[in-house]
């Protein structure tokens, strides 16, 4: 494949992908600390229906139980709603990693170290005050995700 001369081609390395994962981890931690997270497919669907303008981004883990048709349908509907409402949609590699990050940051999500929360979908609401990690992730969502539909590996 050849590229026109006016297009700059940049190859990404593993280190750059990790930087994206670390930035997303920081955004999740900041949102958990400031109580801007909504977790659970049903809870997220309710929030999206009632207040979609307050949603900064939607995070969906892949690798969840693919044989669960109900879960697959719910994810598809959430994805469609996000795309229809211009809400950045980020897919991550693991619901367990997502749960670990949230539970490490905000212990109100756990009940005696046993999590009953559904991390099949997580919404991050807009911050009241802008911070660097949220701004960087918003730029990433606006510039990279619409074209590539990447799956981000989040470090634990």
C-alpha cells in the first residue's frame, strides 16, 4: 500500500499503547475518586437515557461471556446509543482489570472486599473541573477512536 506524500504515517509502539492504557487508568481513577462513575449495564442505560449530555465517555470491556446473548445485545445497544449521541466509546481488554482499578480507588464500590457490581459497562461523567488526564483522554477519543476502534489494554 502506498500513501500520498501529504499524509504522515506514524507507527505506534508497545510503549505508546501502554501510555494510552495508563492515561485511561488515570482517568478511571480520577473519576472514581470524584464520584463520576456509573457502573453496570442497566445503570448505565438508565443514565444514558436520562442524562446523555453529562457523559464524557463510555467504557465497555471485551472478552466478557460471549455466549451470553443478553449481555451481547445490551452491549450492542449501549454502543449504538453512544455512537448516535456522539459519546466516545472505549473498549478495554478486561472487565476484571476495570473492576480492580475502580475497587482499588473507590472502596464504596465494594462490600467487605466482595464485589457484586457489574462492570460490563462503565460511564464516566464530565468533570466539574478539567484535569490533564481527562483532557488527554478526550483528545485521544476525538482524534483516534472514531477511525480505528481500538481495544485498549489497561495496566493493573
